C-alpha cells in the first residue's frame, strides 16, 4: 500500500511538471526543443510514464543486487526467457530515471551564480568535444567491423568476459576499451588453426 501511495504521489508531481512544460511549449514553440534541459524534462516524463505503467501492478524487485537466485522460485525455460529481459529492461529504466532526475536537480542549481558559471564552462567543453567523440566512435565501429571480417578473436576480454552478447558487440567493447587505454590484445586462433590443419 505504501509503495502504491508513493507511486501515485510521484505521478501527480510529474503531471504538474508536465503541464508546466506544455505551457512552455505553447509559448516558445519549436525553440523549446533546442535546449538540453527541456529535452531532459520530456525524457524524464516519458521514462517515468513507462516505468509507472509497467510497475503499477508488479511490485517485485528487479534490482540485480536484491534478487536472490538461490532462494527465488525456479523458473522453467519459457519463464526464464521472459524474466531475464525484464530485469535488463528495468535496469535500463532505473539508469534513465537516475540520470534524468540528476540532470533535473542540476538544472535547479543554475540559479546560483557560481554553479551557473561552472555549467557554462562544462557546456562549452562538451560542445567542443562532440566532433572528436563522434569520430572516435566511428573508428570503434570500423575497427569492430574489421575484426569481425578478418576473424580476429579476443583473448583476455573475449567470450569468457562477455558470454551473453554477440561477437560484434564483443569486438565493439574491446575496441572501445583499447581506445581509452585498456588495451585488449587481439588473437588469431582461427588463422593459426587453419594453418595448422594444412
């Protein structure tokens, strides 16, 4: 009952904020969508609406650290196939709620002059870093394609570390780790085995 009351109160609070955003949209028109914090507000409303709609009748915990796999009832294969994506889905929603709520909190700190100057500096730095970030991720994607096409395998950070994702994502994660200094040495076991078989 307490959980349901907290959900309703949170929903009513966000409805009030959402109505305020609608008033701003009617006043500023398309200019409203050009500011980061306005887009963050809309994202927060959307994420919470999805979270509220899916969790209203389901009060089970989906925090991975709070799920006791040993004492929880055993699920058959069909139920397990549904349960694992739900845990991942709610984990994603939790992350989005925390990030958007934090950005909303930061937005209110802008009323203080010292914080406003800091945010202006951060905004300038981030806007200047956009071209480099885009180019870096493009190279990560290209390297992932090249590793996949050439049959390159990963030794330390390979299938043992990423057992639940596909080969391309393994290459993408290892290429990213190498790009930020956590070098992942590629191996050529496919070519070595092919050469040894002849």
